[in-house]
C-alpha cells in the first residue's frame, strides 16, 4: 500500500470538501488552458493569412494598414498603385526575380464581405498556409476572358447562401449602403475552407470590375473614365512570390527606394501586429488564470489545514504504528499534489471541452479547427507548475503533521 | 528483553509547575513473558507504555529493548524500531477510518519496511477470526471486531513486544474474554512479550505476573517502597 493511496484515502474521507477544492482548481486551470488554446488559435489564424506569398506591394503608407487590407480584408482601404508599376513585377525590371505576382483590387463588398478583383492565377499560382493548393468545393475557377465571373470563399458562400450559377452585385465601399453596381457577377466556383481570411472574401475577375466602372463612367459622361478605356490604370496591391529569400530582400529594398510604392513582408508585419495586439492581452489573461489557480491552491491549503485538527489523532496513530515524521508529512504533501493534479486534469477537461464545444464557431470565425485533444505544448508546464504550487501550499499543513505531538494526541480521544 | 533503568518522566503543566509521573529505578520483562500492569487512573501507565514504545521520550534513564537503548537513537530510527519490533493495541482501537480491515494491517507493514506481506495479513485476520470481514471499514465493524483487527495489526510486523493499553475496557462485556484470550494466545504462539495495562481484576487475575505501577514507580502517590534502595 503506497503512501499515495494513503493520501488518496484521506481525500476520499473528506469527499465534499475535496471535490470543491478540485473544482476551484479546475476552473483556474481551465482558464489558463482556454487562454493558451485561444491564443494558439488566434496566433495560427493570424499567421496563416500571410503564408502564401513573400511580399505585398502596395501604395506608400502604413505597412500594417496595407497588410490588414490585403491579407485580412480589414481596415480602411488604402491607396492604389499604377498598373504600370505592377507591370515592373511581371514584365519589367523586377520580373526575373519574381515567380508570381497577383494583382488585387479592393473597394467593394457583397453583404459585408470584401469583393476582391483579381486574376484566376490567384488560385493557381499562389498557395496558402505554406504549400497547400486552393481547391474548389463546387464549380471551378473563374476565367480571365469571362469578365463577370467570381468565386466565393467558403464562409462567404455559406453566409451569403450564394450557389454556383447565381448572380450577385458588388456594392461600392467596404460596408453596406454604398452604391450598388448594376452589372452582376455570376458565381462559378466556391472554394474549400482554407482556414485563412480567403474564406471570408468574394473574388471576381479584375477586368469585370474595370468594365463596370468604365460602363458607368460612360453613362454618367465622366470624361476620364472614357479616356483610356481598355487598360486597367491602377490596382490596390500585388501579392508577390519571389524566386528566393535573397531576391525577396533585394526587390523589397528596391521597391521601397522607389517613390511609387512600398513592399512589405506580410509574415513579419503580422508577427509584429500580433505581438502588439494579442500578445499583451494574452499575458493579462494568462496572469488572471494563474492568479485564479494560485487562489485555488490556497484553497487546497486551507482545506487541508482545517482538517488537521481532526486528523491529529489519526496522524499520531500512524506515527505509533511506526510511520516517521517525514512519512506523515509526505502523505499530506501528496494529498495536496493529488488535489492539485486532479484539479489540473479537471481544468484540462473543462478548458478543452469548452473550446471544443465552441470549435464550430471558432472554425467559422477564424478557419482554425480545434480538436478536443489539441494541446498546446506550453500546457506541459501545467504539470510541474501544479506540483510546485501543491508543494508550496501543502507545506504548511504538512509541517503541522510533521510536528504532531504523538504522545499527547494519542491520549486525547478522537 | 525489556529493561528500564532510572527512568524519569515529568510533564510541565499549563500553569508551569512540574508534574512528576514516572521515576522507575528498574523494571524488566523477559522475552515471551506476559505481564499485567495495574494502577489507578492517572498513575502513568499509558505514559510508561509510550516511553517503552519510544512514542515519547523520558527526561532521563534508559529504555533497553534487546541490546538497543532506544533513548540513544535518533527519532527516525526509533520510529523504524517501533514499527519493526513493537506492537501496540489501544483502548480505543485507533483503526484508520479510511481503510479496510485488511488495509489497516497492511498499512502497519508499509510503515515498517515498506513491503506489505498480504499472506501474513490474511493469516492474522484469519487467526483473530476476521477473515470474513477483511474488506469492511472500521465503521462497519462492532467494537469487538475492531479490537480483533487492531490485534492483528499490532502483530503484523512480528513484534517482540506487544503493548496493550486497556484493550478490553471499551469492548462489550461479552467479548472481553475473547479479546483477552486472543491477545494472550497469539502472543504465546509468536513468542511475543506482552505488557497489558488493565483496570479489571478479572483480567489481571489470569496473568501469572501482575505488576502494580505504584510499587516500582517512585513518583506514584501511593508509592510503597519494597526494596531498601532510596536516594
Ligand atoms: N502530555 C501531557 N502533558 C501534561 N500532563 C500529562 C500529559 N500526558 C499525561 N499527563 C499526565 O500524566 C499523568 C499520567 O497519565 P497517564 O499515563 O495517561 O495515566 P494512566 O494511563 O495511568 O491513566 C496524568 O496525571 C496525566 O494528566
Ligand atoms: Mg491510560
């Protein structure tokens, strides 16, 4: 019969109090776990967005603004860059180092989802989350020669309830209430979920965009729209894959020297953004979780300490049977460790269970799919952490056990 | 086997005064011997057993068991010594409430040398007539049954000396003799020396050797000098 069993039995002896102690510890740990998992989820969904290409080339201005716009389809629209500058990437001075450059045009939405004007290569030349290729759940990619075709990200499709073959009209601006273009686009394909912001956007043929504007400009007698009508004049940004990391740096520096545009590495900007916004929040939440856990630890101490007067006699009996001071002290420490670890296990269960129950919602919001058993590596510190906490809070009652006056405690009847 | 020499024990009372409880020039018990120890309540019988078991420390004097003077041992060693060689049966049984009858016996083994001998534990429970109650918790046992388990527990580590502190006082009259026979019988079988504190003349009468604490304890109120040694 091991001392662990002795400790376990004395926990069982006080089942109700023990259960409450475990529960409070469990809630503290659950909070820690939830923060860690959510942080992991947010971090993943954040970082994933910019993993398909090396550079974003867009109008001069804030780099965060550019990334928020082109990667996350968020924030206020940024300025445009001349199409001619884009051509430097495809046929001009940067072309040799560029593997792919995809133009994107912003400024429209459909039911709140960003409508992005682009070229079909967006889904053939670019990968997402590193090396994954875009796939279609329904229909197929749009064709460059069919100007009024579009494809939908999985979430956008689900929310707008649009199906392949159905028409939709882009609205000017980034919110509802803008000017609605009369010319509709037709859905030709719906993307499979990618777990990136692409899921939450609508993609249309860039030339269709251009056509709408030109047509409407002609009707309204806008002279400028009339002037140069078969060439796209500007785009919002270009998503660029280079041939090598070294080329990335070279192009980036060269572009940033030019007065026309800026080039940013999305991965780096995202990491900075993430640290700035979510990172700090995480520490606050984690601090709260740890505090809750420590308070629960003190609860363990109080519950064991309170029981010491009832147990003095029992401890004295163990000593009379030959248990050493160290042994009875160890039993109390083990009891504390058991309570803490059970609380930890319960916390893991509650934490992961709650996240798992929320996982459909999380998947829809962020595209990150969390499994029930998706542990963060950092959760491993829970085990040594809780043992240290338990040892610290168990010390006081354990010392009381250690100091029990056997002779006197035996004389006083229980 | 047991030799007490110039054993003195006093207690400091709450008001600060010193209460002399034991002052024993010499006291012996031989291996396998069975002794009834009598004396009025509060005369120091329990205190004496505690000194012998090393549960408490005397102010001065020797407590020799075989060739070891436990007053010279560090506490941890005394604990181990007690676990290995001394069995203790309490007036109030003192079974551990969270554990079954069998586990109570095993636990005693665990504290001694860490390796519980299940076969011996079962054998002992069988010997005290408790083989049909091994998985019962103390709360589910009658007082007589509790004390029988306590006897098995006290014998778990094959002690050389069994200290029994009024083991029948809390047992119903119908079962007192049974407990007494059990303790004496098992001690005899395993050649365990026995010191049994008792208030009952009926119990004491059955022992060949009956010691009155007052007769060899100079601190006792009714101390009667038998020898002629007086300091
Ligand atoms: N820890 C203690 N502190 C102070 N006095 C004690 C303590 N233990 C026992 N005594 C006193 O010592 C005397 C002997 O007690 P005890 O050995 O229990 O007597 P008995 O077992 O013969 O009835 C009593 O007067 C008791 O009050
Ligand atoms: Mg007594």
